C-alpha cells in the first residue's frame, strides 16, 4: 500500500500569518516550502496531499503522517534567551498515538537541525502549537506534527534564500519517520 502524507501549508487559503515590515508574509514562505516538500516526496513515490490551513479535507483525514509547515514571527526580540532564531517542532498535547508522534517530532527535529544547521528552540513552543486546530480535525490515528521552520526576522536568509534546504530538512524528517515506522 502506498504511503500517504499530508502537508499543510500554514495560513495558506486563510490569512497572511505573520507579516514583516517589508510585506513578506508567513503564508507565502509556508506555501513555497510546502510545495517543495510535496514535490520532493512525490518524486520519491509517496502520495502527498498539499492542504490549506482550513482545508475541508482535514476533517477525519487519514494518512501515515501529517506535517503542518509554519514560520515564526518577524518581530524583534532583543532580550530573548536564547536569541529568537531557530526552529520548533511539536505534536498535540493529548495525542491518541503518542509514541508515533514522539517519533515524528524527533525525526523532524533531528533531520531538520542536521540539514539546516539551525538550533532547536524548544523553550518557545507555544500553546497554539500543541493545541493546533488541525490536530483535532484529522483522524486520531494519523500522527501529526507542526514545525516552525525559523524566525522570519533572524532566520530570513535561510527561509527566503535557502528554501530548498529548509524543505529538504522536512523531507528528511518525514522519510526518517516513515522508514522507522516501516521497520526499514
């Protein structure tokens, strides 16, 4: 049976998400990376659904994994410790498949850090991440994770000029999870 993966392009089809002073929007960054992830996974033979933020297909959605791709704020945080740079990954707080989601989060975090060289900013995981609405729409047996690929201000170069690397880090994490899940 073909492996099925859902990719949510955060804020796409809904709103802009975070916006930088020069007009760069989170939604456009998320869509660019999500499309790259989807194309790469499809080229490897996976079935991929590219989904909008509030896509009606999310209701009861079943897949081997669902990853929602976002970017973090464009705000300046001069006193942030550690600095407002890096990425975050989380799954739903009250998961029905906690072991699978823990593996998905671990694979995404490890592979994304290895590919991008970015810091895992674990101490800034938010309520909105662990209670992300899509986690409550999809089938409870579908392992899901949300990734904030970087801060739009401090990681801008990586997010805008190296979107291929950002996308490949996510692809690597999904493949890590799928292959580990298949026992290969």
